[in-house]
C-alpha cells in the first residue's frame, strides 16, 4: 500500500530532541502522531531496542503513518492522548521515559478539503479530528442559540466580535444555513472590522479555532491529559507540550507549576527562531514547555 508523504513539517524538532533527549532502548509516547515527523525522529533515536507509542484521534493520520513509518519501532493506536493509561494497560506497560504532545491541527488535515479546516474549502464544515464520533461544526451552528454560540466563540476563540458573528449566523440560517468553511469564513469577515491585526491573520481564524476546540473537546482532553500523564512517567521522565495559543499554553504552564510530581525545566516557553519561522510559518506561534517527573513529590 502507498501513502503520500506528509505535508506537515514538525515544529521545534531540534528543541524537542534536546529536551526529551531520547536514548537507545527507551519507550516514548508521541501523543499527537499527525504527519509522523516527531515520531520518526524519536524512533530513529530510540532505535530497534526501543519503542515509540504513537497516538492520534484521526484515522487518516494513523492510516498514512502505518505506511510511512513501516519498519520503524513504532506502535500506532487510535486514541485520545488523555486516555494514555488505557493504551499503556493494553500494551502491559506501566511507565514510559517521556511523552510529547504537539497539540492542534496538522497541515495534512488543513489541506483536506473534505474536513473544513481550510477557510477556502467547499467541503462540509466538519472540523472533527475523528469524524466517526461527536458532531460536526455545521450542525452545532444549526442548533445553538445566539447567546450560547457567542459564548462559545468568545470563550474558545477570544473573539471580540463574537456576539455580532453569532447573531448573524442565527439570522441567516433559516434561508442560508452555513454548511461549508468558505461560507462561514465569508460571514465572519463581514462581521469583523478590518484592523491592522487582520492584515496578518484572517479575521475568521478565531471563530474557526473556537468551533474546532468545541467539537473536539480539546481543552477538556488537555486538562485530563495534564492531570493523568505524570502518573505514567518514570521518575526523571519528561513531558513536553507544544501549544499554539494562550488557551492551551496557560493550562500547561499552570499544571507544570502546580503538580507536585512535576518540576518545570523550561522557565519560559521555548519558541522557534527566525530561520525555522521563515521555513515553516506555522512555527510562529508554537510554544514548547517541558517538565520532569520528580522522584519525591514537592511539599505543598
Ligand atoms: C500538530 S499535529 C501533530 C504533528 C506531528 N507532531 C508531526 O510531527 O507531524 C496534531 C495532531 O494531534 C492530533 N490530536 C489533536 N488532539 C488530540 C488528542 N486529544 N488526542 C490524540 N490526538 C490528538 C490531531 O489529529 C493531529 O493529527
């Protein structure tokens, strides 16, 4: 079977390898397989005596990786990273040397017009990582009241014009319900005034982010993962998390500070340098934080 090579370019790869410091024979979890870039680099480091356990919610990412990473010491499973405990139990593994989470969306998902992640796509506005469970974003736009929708767009997108956007969606939907990403992006652009900011990022960005977070329950998964994953690290094991916006970075920072079993290793988040950003603009907003599992829990 063949699969196209992944479009996704892993961000902060050198930095991830520096902080996780994978060694031959280790067992490491990549909780967000995506295009497999981080998984591949980690697998090369742990070698055939080690193992990478790579998870993703997206069946398409798993299917491509089965082909692209064939022959490497990688065990691939469809799972939410917050359910790592169940995956490890199935593999009869108690603890691992490190866990990497590179949260959010891959370039391969963005490029697939059938999934609605790209603002210009004419496919259904779905936005789920796993389209076999939950509800697509277009249905959420169809059933929610204006206030509930506005709260969602504000809460998960920090969009100042959330009320205006939600009202317009609800007013328009009896005659022209939103079914595609292109339709939603056009509506949002009509509601958000042009500002200096909008020259840099599309005005639809925050609304799409909010809907994606909602349909995938992303912040709930992250909160659960931050609570549970330290239990599955060996003493001295490392948890590395790459986030792309403040709603993700804040809970990571707080969990690393407040969990008595963890010691933050990165005082400030590690960010990409100019060369990486020039090569991969997606790296612009990436923030990497790393913590170490400590042997004796800190006293409160
Ligand atoms: C930014 S991409 C990862 C890219 C990957 N590090 C690489 O080098 O190609 C994020 C991936 O995480 C997956 N994902 C997002 N939330 C997840 C979760 N809670 N559990 C498992 N996978 C998740 C997405 O489906 C997506 O494929």
